[in-house]
């Protein structure tokens, strides 16, 4: 029932958006933005829903969608700006070839801030995301297209350096050094 109500609201919003574009119903920028966010969530769910729900569980995915659904236009713009900044600064940091550099640390801090818009991510999850960027070719391709060859590996290593952690390949766990 909850899903049906959500889909009905989305359908109404899409119909109003189409009508608005055709010169019919007037929609405020806020109403258009709300429809845009819902459409992004729906598209993400259709494309990746079963994969991410299997990997992270329904509650984590739903929490992330809820957080994203509640962001303001200003916060959304900040997320977009952070994404661009991460890629630009990652490109710069890679020139130093040192994932422990100050520039690399800045990239990780921007990445942490960016993540905070989608949920609460403890250290081990942030480390796991870094590893996933290397293990999943979709993320590797994204970072290489945005920042150059080896970007995903560099980001993973920078995240690990930030937390002073290393990956144990035998246990497949991150170990944080004291």
C-alpha cells in the first residue's frame, strides 16, 4: 500500500510536470525539484535496486533514499559541486603519486562530506567503498574517465591512508593500525 501511494504521488507529479512543460499547470521550482529527486530514486531503484538491496539490505537502501529525498535544492547543488571537486582534486593529488599527501587527504575529506548526504557511513564502510571502486569496473571506469588512469586505486589508497588502514587479502578485512 505504501509503495502504491508513493507510485501514485510520483505519477501525479510526472503528469503535472508534463502538463507544466506543455504550458498547462504551473509548477513551482520546488515541486519540480521534488519530482526530479523522486525520478532519480526510481531510476536508481530500477537499475541497481536488486543489487544494492542484496548487498546492503533493505533498511540501508531505504535510509539512503530517504536522506536523498529530503535534501534541499541547495544541498543537492552542494552534492554536485562536491562530486566535481572530488574529481578535480583527485586528478591533482594523483600527480604527486602519494596517497598520504595533503592533497589526497583533502580528496578523502571531500568524499566523506559527499557521502554524508546519502547516509551515515562508519570508517569500515568508507574503506569498503574505496575497495569497491577498484573491484567494480563501473566505478573504476567512472573515476578513470573523471580523473585519469589509476584514479580508483589512488582513491582507495588515499582513503586507507587517511584512516591508517591496510587490507588483509587473506581475511578480506580492513585493519586499522594504531
